C-alpha cells in the first residue's frame, strides 16, 4: 500500500511503547505510575536540556504541567469512580502519558505584505490544511500593524504571488510563517516611515507608528496606513530568520470503563494539559487539541488496515470498512494550557498540531490495561479493539485455571 505521513507520523506508536514501559516499570518496582513519572520529571532549571537523543529541549516546566493535569483530572476522586463502575459489573482504569513533540518543518519561508489603499494583502508560502492559518495570520498581522482583521487578506501557497516557501508540516506553520509575517510587518513600518516622512515633510527619525497610522512625534500631524498607500502603494517582505526547533510538551489523563463480558471500552473522562509556548488564538488551539486527541484515540482503539490472510487483499479499504471515531465515541474533553515561551523564536511560539495525537494513544492504552490488570491482563497492542480485549481476558482466565 502507498503510505504518507499523517498527524504524528510514527510518534504515537513510539510514545505508546515508551509510556507502556513506564507503567510496567512502575508496577515492577513497587511504584504507582504517577509516582515513577514524578520522580523522573525534568525541572525548570534543567532547561535547555540536552537529551541523549541529540536534541535540545528549549523550555518547559514539567512539574507544573504534570500537577496541573492531575488536579484537572480529579485523580483523588478516581477510587470512588472505580468503585461505582465495579458496582455495575464494569472495570474502570486510569492512564497517563507524558509526551513532547519536536516541531519543525521546512524553514524556507518568504512573506510579502502589500499595503493597498483599502486593504493589506499578505502572501505566504505555507498552505492551510484546516488548521485556521487564515485566521491566526490575519490576527497576528492585525496586532502588529493595528489594522482591523476585516481589512486583511491572507494568500497562501500561491506561486504567482510568492517566489518560494516550505509549505506546512511538522507543527511549525506558526513558528515559521508566523514569525516571518511579524518580521515583514516590521519592514512595512520601516518602509512606510520613509514615505510618511516625505508625505508629512519631515525627517524619518521624527515619525512614529501607532494604531494604524504614522505621526510626527509631539504633534497632531499624522497619516493613516491606508491613506499613505493611496499616495503610493508599498510593501514589506521578510524571510525566515529564527530557529526552527521547539518542544511543546503535554500530560494526558484518560479514564475508561471496560465491559469484561464483551471487551467494549467506553471513554469516560479525558484531560489534556499542554505547554505550547505563547498562545496566539486560544479557540484555534483548543480545536487543534480536540481534533488531535480524537485522532489519537482512533489510532489506539479502532483504526486498523486489515488484510485477507490468504490473498493479501485489503479488507478495510474504504470508510465503510475502516473504523474511525465518531461523536458518540468521544467524551467531553477537558483541555488546559500553560505557557513557557520558547527562546528559539522572538515570539516565544512552540507549535502544537501533532502533540495531542502523539500522547492520546498511550494514555488510553495505560487506562485500559489499568482497568484489566486485576483480571490478569498486563498488555495489549494497538489497536485495542473489543475482540482483542475479550481474547486477552479469556486467555488470562485460562491461565488462572
């Protein structure tokens, strides 16, 4: 089958193995999964941290992230919820994952911001895939230049208007294109100052930019950005000039209820706390978190390429056959963020598109095994389907006999 990278691109599987091993190590060494993780958290003073992998983690407050997640998930109330589940014949489990994601795509961005008499037109080399680039880039440009977002047009991935760009990928569009856009806005101000000085008949050093207009310092003489463009249209451009690397981090806490008679799993509670650096648009970030979590839960619980054992024929080749999570499969998701700015770019951004997909399968897998451990089940590989759970329980009962 042809393959391509999707959200996470191999990291959900790696983190699933890593976080399952942490849980196994905890039980084999007489610790709880929470205690063992708490013992091994990096401290704020460790940052930047040179990992054995060769990467350097830029900035994080792991203890604060961890404790915020435990508090938000009401971990102390879990025992009561587990007892309530057992009273109706179900098994309840709680699972955690501590995870990070190294952001970074192709650092080949060129942004041009054209100032026209009625609007700003920003051309970027990236291309939205549904992340909301149009909204967040317009918001960033509006903040930088004091212009209403209604008067900003964002053009993405158009080779007729921008000579080159790296596209989107690696959870890095805001880092790469966003910082470049902010630098292009600074160039707009610099070039506009020279034109405003000519228009207002003064020296450029006497011109200040504030609230969408150039003004002569200490006077009431001013000319608006768009008014200046009516005199002479101009632009500002920039190329990417910051470091591409950043490491957003997250902690997830998942609770599930498993029916031991059928193997069916029900998500009951899911809490995700992420450190994505400076947050530009909280609503878009929450949407990215929700979508990424559901993607990860689907990976862990139901998505599978199934082939006929005799012919090799793919049996799950359409969405009629390939299981994806739907609204009634997913509980209400509780999402929070903390902000530790990255020192690797001047806006303190980290990115986060793939972060939740990476961590969700591990939290779910640990929760399911936690529910089944009293029944003798110690591990199940993804996807953790109802038949796999039922078979694991059958095998464990057979071993007991």
